[in-house]
C-alpha cells in the first residue's frame, strides 16, 4: 500500500475533513507534510488547534488515526500531548481501516 491508498481510507478522509484539511490535494508523504505544515503555519497553528478541539470527541481508533496523521506531518509532540503522553496506547483498540491508516502513517516512506 502507498500514500494514495492511505489518503483515500475513510478514517483518514474523515479526520482530515474534521480538521479542515484537504488531504486529497497531496501527492505523496513529503507533499502531505509540507502542505499540512504550511496550512498550520498560515493560520497560526490552525490545524494543531483544531486537532486539540476535536480530540475529545473521537473514538480511540479515530484518536489513533489523528495522532498518526500529526506524526506523519512532523507534529509528533502535539500528537503525544493530545494522547496524554501515550500516543500509541490506543492501537490495541484500533482495527480495520483505522489500523491500516495508522500503520501506513507510521511506516511512511
């Protein structure tokens, strides 16, 4: 599986939509990170702020996807903060496309 598979997984599209980020415009992992960081900086931390706002309303699996998306965009510290220092603890409750989304983000190439 590759980046194009990842960005079209339902959990990734859903979390990206909740963040207000168009992941569909990204062509690869580097482009994803660059666009995510540029969008976040342009709005003075808009995406990271939005991630914190939605985190409490997400299931454990969705929170793991959000953390993986932050990690893949070089915001691992913010992912860890959202997960109270245990970013990957929810992985044991992550299945199906959520688990695939997390694994691909961790293994990004």
